[in-house]
C-alpha cells in the first residue's frame, strides 16, 4: 500500500503542480475581493515603516514593478500610435484648414511634433492600464467595497478623459483660434511646433480636469471626501476654477474664459452629486 501511495504521488506530482499554477490567480482574485486590510492608524503605520525599513522597501519594490509594466504598455501603445501618425496629424490640423497651413522653421521641428502627438495618443490609450496598475498597488489598503467600486470605475476613466479632450477640440479650439489668429489683424504664419504644442496641451489638461468627478466619487467611496466638504468650500472652488481657466484658456478675452469656467463649474456640481451617490454626504470621515 505504501509503495502504491509513493508511486501515485510521483505520477500525479506534475498534474498537482499544474493545478497549483492554474489555481494561483483564482486564489489571488479571491483574496483581492474577500480580504479586509488591517485597520491600523496612520501614525502606527509610519512608525512601523521607520522601525522595519524592509517592509517599506518591499512596497517600493512592488511600486517599481507596477511602474515598469505601465511603462512597457505605454511604449507598446506609442509604437502602435506611430503607425497612425499621419492620420492623427491630419485630424488635429482640421481647425486650421489642414497640415498645409503649417510652416516648419527648424530642421528637427517635425520630429518634435510627431513625438508630442504620439505620446499624447499613447497616454490616452494606455491610461486604463496605467490606472489599473496604480489601483492594484493601493488595493491592499482599501476595503472590499472600495476595491469593487474602484474596479468598476476604471472604464469611466477613459470616458471622462476622452470627453475632456473632445470638449477642448470641438468647443474651445473653434472659439479660441479665430481670436488668436486675427488678433490686431497681424498676419500669422503658424509653426507646427507651436500649434501642436498648444492643441495637445489643451486637450491633455481638459482630459485631466474632466477626471475630477470620478476622483471625487472614488474618494467619497473611500470615506476620504464628503459632499458636505465640497458644498462648504464652493467659494474656494470657484476661485480655483477661475485661476485654472485663466491658465488653460487659449485667449485672454473673458468670453473664452467663461467657456472654460462654465463646464468646470458644472463638473464641480457633478462631483457633489457623485459624492452623495457614493454615500459621502451621509457619513463623516473617520479618523
């Protein structure tokens, strides 16, 4: 009987190893949704990090792996975006009448233009995976409810970011470019570097600003932010929005500045509503 048992263990050992390898991701998924983090105060966590540097270095090593994978995906997306570079340039140049309206001055100017467009497209495409890697890094410190809702919110990151870029391209640029190009009736020769830098910067910052409602919702789920806090500080928010609108507005006239301020204020109101939906307006922040 003992010989048969040893013989069976030797025969079945490869299959058991394969089974453990296949079941490992499912066990990790189970721990991801079922385990609760240790409810330790922030001061105790910092003290433990100073007393045991090895634990802190372990987190740094994990963060490095997440950042490395994000960089690899960003690089792959950049290579893929380079294939469609000409189509993207033609699309971005639509508000000024096409690429033939641009006149390069420096020898390296087209290369810089191509790199800027490729990086913006690669970042936009790789954004869901980058956010997912950041989420995996912070997930062990979140509650089960926060993990589940954060995972469901990942597709909305793309929706809000592309929505911000589309708003900048279809609403802000058509309103701002005529004022910039016809200011003081001075003829303007548009350089590719200045135009592409202007357009890509405007689209990127609007995409980033449009993420604020989603960020407010996630922070409310984590009990870090409440709707009452947003309502109480609405005056400060309006001042910050005005300053932000003045920075990213393509022109200096108040009409275009209002075109930027109004959607930002609406985004702030949407953030308050999402905070209420997340329960942030009903529960106080825990120390």
